[in-house]
C-alpha cells in the first residue's frame, strides 16, 4: 500500500511538472502560439493573444497545484477537463487541417496532432491512476530550538494546507502569471500602444528605390504543388505599381523567423476580413529556395512578391525585419514592426 501511494505521488508530481513545462515552452514561443490560435479565425487577433496567455496561465497554475497538492481535487478535475478538451480539439485538427505542429510544447518540441492525441490519452490514464491521494503532504519550515537558533524542519503532515497558505499560493501564482504574460510579454496591441515607434522606414531610400529599377524584379507564375508540398515560381522584370490607392508593403527577409510569423498573421487577417490581396505586397530578400519555403509555410503564394537586394532592404528599414509600411499613392504614411501588427488598423486602412 505504501508503494502504491508513493507511486501515485510520483505520478502526480510528474503530471504537474508536465503542465508547467508545457506552459513555459508555449511562453518561449508565444508569438507563434498566438498566430496558431488566430489561424482558426474564431476571434480577433487581440482576443487570440489574450486567450493564448490565459491558457498558459491556466496550465502553469494547475501544474503548480498538482506538484504541491494544493486544492488537489480541483486541480485534478481541471487538469482532466483541460486534457479532454485539448484531445477533442486535436481530433478536429487531424480531421480538417494539415498542421505539422499542434504547439502543445511550443516550437522547441514540435509534435504532430495525431501523436499529441496519443500523449493526451497517456496523460488521462496517469491522471486516473493518480486520482486517489492520501492527505499526507511534505511540510518545510524554519523553527527556533530551545537555544533560540533557527533550524530547518522537514516533516510529513496529515492535514491540508491552511487557508492562509492557499491564499498566498493563489496570489503568488496568479500575480506571477499576470506580470510575466501581460507585462513582460504583452500582447501586440498593448505593446504598440505603450511602445509605439516612428520613422521605422527610411522614406528617402524607399522613394529613390521606387523611382528607379530597384523594385522591378517580380515573382510571377507562383504555384503551390500540393503533391510535393512546395512552391515554384519564375522571375520577371515589371514595375511595381503603387502610384494610386492604399497598400500595405512588407519589407522582409525570407530567412527571418519573425517575418514568417508576422506574414502568416497578416495572411490570416486578410482572409478573415476578406481583404483585397492585391493591396498587400511583399518586398523580400533571400535565395529562391528560402523564398519558396517562406511562401509555403506562411501560405502567402497568392500575394505579389518582389525580390530586392539585401543591402537595399537593410538600408530601407535600418536592419529591422519585418517592417510594414502603409503606402498611399506611392508615399509612405506610416509603418509598424512585427510587434505592431494590428488587425483593426490594417482593416481600417485598406477598407476606408
């Protein structure tokens, strides 16, 4: 019986650590996780960003509660319901989408949705095994002995934590999540409002490049070959025409992680709001192979691409990729970086 109780305690701690690990890895790749949630187009990007952070917070708090055995029954039921919910979600992904990574452990440990379903079934079996827990818990504290010296006390207690400790636990874990997720890693909309930047694009260089032949190399005949899961295209020389109308111009590097995330997000914004794809154009530097990969992973092969030299791209945006410019009748009227991607602003600019 003692061995069984010990085994259940080990499993409980393991499951709690797994939830904490999942939360931390999602936080490390929070930008990609936001875009992944938004790609289902169930809500605006701002709500998707807030939802991603709330999900990470829930995983972290549940994991800590399981490890320390604080309000264990509540933590167990929440962990079970969350795992069941994730499993149904993954079944949908397997049936109706072709995702290579379900982002259960962020970008560092990519897992295919089908494999993640098997993982969740294993977690549910372990949760079932760990359901019955003895009221015993480890107590760690400092006490003074008869001589007034402080010494460390470690003992096993039969009763649950005091209400005071549980309040401290809730406040500490909740406060930590609030500070980390919404202050240290704020959503784009909040970040843009607090740390808005100007002069992201060197307009003199942009105007000069637009006036000469720097933007002439157009990517034509772009095709996605589904059987080979690749994008093929041809190069041609035609002038970039943005003399009349409003456009969002992305200056990007095809090998840039943040460029991929941002352009994937812009594509989702465009599709969700049925924007004219001809109003969004990409100025990119990189090799043909990296550009093909870029268009495939961001699903942006239906947009107009222009190959530009890396020196021109670096000078134009001071080496900061990606940078997006709002252009009206050939002139830049505003700009934002990957932290400033705002669904309402882009939609308002292109539709009004």
